[in-house]
């Protein structure tokens, strides 16, 4: 899965989780952005466990 696909797939989920953790949308978006910056710096292929999202 490429970086852009990961971003589009998991961004909404990660923002909702981060929002519950930090309490503001701006802080949640900053946290998610930082996660994806770190992922982009590394080999995406090294990620072994990804959440499977079903369309049901």
C-alpha cells in the first residue's frame, strides 16, 4: 500500500482517535500529520500490521 493510499484510508480513523485523546480537532490533525510525516520518512513496506477496513 502506497503512502497516499494509507493517508486517505486511515486519516479519518486516526483523527477521530486522536481527537478523543487530546480534545481538540487542531491538535488531533497535528498529531495525525506528524504520524504520516514519520511514515513517509520510512519504508511503508515495513509496516506489518494494518487495520483491515471492511466495506460492510
